[in-house]
C-alpha cells in the first residue's frame, strides 16, 4: 500500500488492520494473494499480463442477467453485507469497503449508501482521486464487468498495479492537456480508448464534461450505451487529474461461451482492460496465447481501426 498520501493512508490502513483481524474470509483471501501467479504477455506496445487467481471465480463467472440479479439479495446493500464488513465513511453518498475477494493488496470497493443502479460513472471518483494521490479509482459499467449492476459502486487500487496507467502517462504528456485518442499515440494497441488530462484552469470543467459523456457502443442495437464502458480516474505525479475511458462492445468474448475446446473463463472488467487479465483457471493461465488475448480484446472493446471509425469524426 505504498504511495498513498499521509492524508488517506491512515484511515484506509486502519480499515485494513481491523478487517484483517476480525474477518477470517478477507484475511484468508488477502493472504492467498501471496500465491497468485503472473505471466507477462505483451501485445505489441500494450504491456498486458495474466494473473492466475482462483478466488476471483465468483466474479469472473458471475451470472449478471437481469432476472438473476433481481432475485438475489444485493451484496452491496448494508443490510445484506457480511456481519464482519465495516465501512469507512466517504461522504453522504458513498462508503469505502475492503473488497473481500481481492486482486491486489489494496483493493477497495466504494459503494453507494443507497441501492441505485450502476448508471453513469460518478463524479465522486474525481473527489476520491483528488484526495488520494497514488490510488486509481475504476468503474465497470453495468454491462462491462460490474458484478452488481444494480448497485452503484466503483473500486480502487494502487496506480502502479494497472499496466495501462504507465503507458498513458508516458504517451499523453501533461504538456498536452485535454483529450487525446489512443490512435494519436502511434502505438500498436489491441483496442482504442479516450485519455483525458484535466487542465487545472477554467477549461478543466469542459474537459471533465466531455469525459463524463463518453459512451460505449452496442453493435446489436446500433446505439451508444453508457453501460458498456470502463473508466479510470487518478491524479498523476504532476498533480493533474487524469481520466481514461474504454468504450466496450460486449462484456464477454466468444470463448467464454464455448464449451470444451477453445473455452476460456475470462470476463473482462476494468482491471483486465487495464492490462491485467484475471484468470481463475490454471489451464487458461498456462495456455492462453497472445493471439487469443488479442481476439478477446477485439471482441469486447473496439480495435484501433473500429475506434477511429466510430469515435473520431
Ligand atoms: Zn444494493
């Protein structure tokens, strides 16, 4: 949990200490992170890697159709949360929780205090990022990896954990504030995205509004879709606010639905799109190839060519 400012370090640290003392499930799952495996699998200039993490099966293989969601008690509502889970008050609208099924040593869930749908990404992510340098806040749209699409929430980890952050900080310099498209970078990347550096002056509001309005696109309906989007918000080393938005075309790739040969239990959310692909099956971890990963990205987000055609007029 390095690089967290003094200001936020203490309450979050205290939350972790008490949760790992009182909550055996969380303690076991955080300790199990010592055993996760990682394999780098770069795609062109994109520094992607695989993580073998069997504890994430419940999230990767979560059933997120409307009927199933309506039937189950919402695990983010305070009434249904595990008895041991305690919350750290962020503001009237959001609470900070330790994620009991972590991908990272610091893995927070920031959950709305009331049960309301995973609609557009909340401005509270910006408030959080400004308060916590070194921490990246990320959002899974309701059809882009959210395992509770009925309850507004986002997550957080240390910014060094997500490969895409370093790539963007290198290729979108703070001397060029505003919007840059991934296609401007002149790199070999497996999918397209929007990168915003929010200027500290009065034009910042306008750029922020632009970032808030980014949508994914559903090829089936032919319409822009807010639910098909992953968003990352963080404060960079220069102290400027950065936002990255990855429009999606689908939640899951074809290989998720194939039975037998060719099946891979992979279900990309924000972390996977940021370059760390979470695999609960050892066989997938051992066998997944760079070409297969490119196909997974191309079926769930837009290739650079598709992105250019769809978003750059
Ligand atoms: Zn709820």
